[in-house]
C-alpha cells in the first residue's frame, strides 16, 4: 500500500511540473503573438554594436527609446532576437 502512495505522489509531482511548464510557454507564445499583432517586428542584432545594446536590455521589459525624433519601443525576449516598433 505504501508503494502505491509513493507512485501516486511521483505521478502528481510530474503532472504538476508539466502543467507549470505548459502555462509558461503559453504565456510567452501569447506575448509574442500579441506583439506581432500590434505591429512589432522581429529584429535580430546584425552588428557588434547592436548585439551589445541588445544584451544590455532587461529581458521581457518593454523599453522606449528615441531614434531620429521618433519613439521606438523594443523588447528583449531573452533569446537571439527581439521585437521593435517602427
């Protein structure tokens, strides 16, 4: 009987872990699709200066900058690319 409870606990812990991972990936996918629908474009840093600037950004925090007198919003997704508005 004790072995059955141990197996049940192990299965429950595994199910909880899968549920938690599924919710996190759903949130990221939703954020990325919302950004795309709002007009943000995927950008990949192509120069060393862009890569340095990109690596200084806080992941998953929308930042506002000014470029040639226009507001530019950008988001570092924590990966190899980010989103920016034009």
